C-alpha cells in the first residue's frame, strides 16, 4: 500500500514538473525575451598573453615592477590592496632597503602610545597596503556614490581575469550611434562612462590611463596599452603570488604520476599476467574427470 501511494506521489511530482516545463516553453516561444543594450553591445575581453600564462608560466619581474609603478602612481589614489603586504614586494626583485622605502612612503592608521588616540604613522614592511579612504562612506562620497573595489584579488574575482582588467582599462569610448538608435533609453547617464567591457556598459570610473602618464625606470614607453598590460600582469601576481610554485609542484607531481603509472603497468605485467593465463581448475564436466567417473561407475555396476 505504501509503495502504491509513493508511486502516485512521485507520478504527481513528475506531472507537475512536466506541465511547468511545457508552460514555460510555450511562454518563451510566444513571448521571447526582448534584447537589451547590455546583451547586444557587451563585448568579451580582448586576448591578452602574459608570461605567467599556461602550466609552465613564470612571472616577468620587470613587467611586474612596471605594473606596481602604475598601481602606485595611478590606481592607488582610489583602490585599496589590503591583502598584500609591503614586504611581499621582495618577490618582485626589490631589496630590503627598497621595500622599507616603499612602505615608509605611505601612512597607515596607528595609535599614539602617549595619549592612546588614533593617529597615523609611516607604514612598516609588515603592514598591508592601506586604503586611500578612511571608510566606505568616504570612498563613496569621493566617487559619485560608487565604491572602488579592492584590487588584491581582482583577476580572480572577475570572469576573464587579467584579460578583463586589460580590456576594461583600454575599452573606454563614445557610445555608438547604433546603440542610441536602437536603445534611446540606454544613453550613458551623467557622471558615468561608456565601456563595452563592463557588465552594464556604463562605469563610474573615469578613464584612468593616458599615454605618458608614468615614466618607467627601465625606459619602456608608457603607452596606455603598455600600462594596462603591466598593471594587469601585476594584479595576476597580487591574486596568486605563489603561482610559480604551484606550476613547479604541479609539474613535479605530474611527472611522478606518469612514472608511477609506468612502473605500475610493468609490475602488473610481471606479476599478474602469467596468473591470468593459468588454466581454470578442472570441474566435474572436464572430459578427463568425466571418463574416470564413468569408468568407476562401470566397475561398480552402476548404469547411467
């Protein structure tokens, strides 16, 4: 009885799901989703090839230093990087004195030991990169109510990773006339900027890069495209500073697994291959055993 009830209950659920599927399919066919400006004009990230790409990728330290310079001189005015410490810069090739100098050039919140009041002090190598704003309210007030995101994990947090960051930084342009003709209500609002690589096409951040905005110490020409590539590569490092170690360990593990597989196969061939070829134990239907049995029956006078 219980099984019958359970069967009909399950049948009822299946029927409801089937009806729901049919109703939704009919509604989709009769009233298809109308296209939107975001759907029609949003672009996928451009191709970007960095030295850290691929299973054998390694960071280009010179490019990372250029990217850090772009962050320090341009991006740090609005964006925090609170998961990265100044001492981590040693991995980019900076020596101890340079790391201390980089830290000392920034101020972080502190406590006055004499009065106990909140104050500021020069950062130490152990400190993390501070936010340019005291709190979220101050950040929004300075950016037309938009909150500049922290950049520590940006290439992990956005689909497309470094290619998304690069495309966003180089993708600012005027709204296409075709967009305004097809979607008049999609005109970029005052205070926002059109960028087809951003999710809703309009971003609060003004174009941050322009040619010659920084002067690279290694003499590389600081074009907007070059700076976008460099800071994208730097943000790959901030999001995954141990990437080279992961690649190195991954290749070692892969080689170990390949060798272990080969050894296992040869062990199998050496130990078990002959065992599989042995003749199965003889049973009552084996011709030799059957002949012996019939002979024994004949001597005993048993018929059949």
